[in-house]
C-alpha cells in the first residue's frame, strides 16, 4: 500500500489488486489475467479522425528517385 501511495496509484485503480490475505490477491489477479489486460487503465492512444480530415497515404510524402 505504501508503494502504491508513493507512486500516486489508488488502491482501487483498474488493474490493481490489494488485500490482507495473499490468497485473496491471487484470486483477484487470476481473474484479471483471464481477461489478459486491465483495459480500463488505458486511455485510447488514437483519437478518432474527423470525417472531413484528409486521409494520409503512407509513403505519399516521399519523393521517388530513379
């Protein structure tokens, strides 16, 4: 708990399991591992592109030389 507090992480944050009993922590961790990730922890890395924005074609800005 001290490490979480020092890091500024709430004990009830997504993907965090705390308990006084190691068996309870293991049970919570096992349940989360079944889902592979704590998706609630992450914010989307890519914002949706507005429909009016032009599409970028990868490599279109490179000049070809013979």
